[in-house]
């Protein structure tokens, strides 16, 4: 029979101590009793977590990953996390998690400056012409295309105004090349 593993979490704002047995809540204390037991456990060297940190952080990591999956950019988390110098969402601080959640929660980016919104819209129109953006709300194809180092190496919302303008030039050049190839194919097929 396996020995149960107990975890203790103290919530200072609520004067509450929660006892978890094998990861499930099995009891706890509130008020003065919780505070006294918490101090006694600290003095004895017991492993006590401070509430709001581990549980809240795990919730934020799950929320961020859910946003990424919904938006089709979870596979690019390495590139998204690169500016934070971490390789896992679990290594982010709560402040960094809050920042990323806020960035990925606004799909319309209405808080971005007008010039950036205009350039994003233009690039989305060009991506649609290239067949990379469908009206089904699936951003997987767009994100995969943009994350290619030869295209942008970044997701659309990560780009500043100069990067957006450079992307516009690149997408227009690709469209022009595709058009000229189609014209040449048509010319050759009619002349042969």
C-alpha cells in the first residue's frame, strides 16, 4: 500500500491552511488555528506552500496554453517564450504570465495604435490573397507561415510597425512572383 503524500498550503490573506492528500483536498484550518499551525510547521521545517503562488500560477499557465491552442500558435511557444529567456511556460513569473495572457486574450488588438492595426489588416488581406488565411477562424496556417524565418519569424501581434511594413513588402513580392509565374505558364501553354 502506497504511503499518502501530504501537501500543505497556507493562504495568508484568508488565514486558511489547506491540507492536500495525494493532490486532493482532505481538510484544513481557518483563523487563528491555521496561523498557529502554519508557524509551527515552518519552525519544524515542514514543506508548506504559500497559497496564491503555486495554484494560481498553474491556473495561469493552463489559461495561457488554452489561448495558444485556441489560436493555433501553441506549437510556436518556444519562439514566443524566447524573449523571456525561458523554455517552458512553467518557468515564467506570474507577471510574465499575466502579460502574455493579456496579449493573447485580445484577438482584435483594439488597444494597438491605429497605424499598427491598419498594417496588420493589410497583411491579413495579403495573406488571404496568398491562401494562407481562411474565414474559418483557424490561425494555424497563418501562424505556421509567419513563423517561417524566411517570412517573418514572428507572429503577427508580435511585430512592430517596421516589421509589419517589411512583411507587407515581402508578401506583395511573393504575390507578384506568383502572378508572373501564372502569366508565364498561361503564355507557354497557349503558344505550344
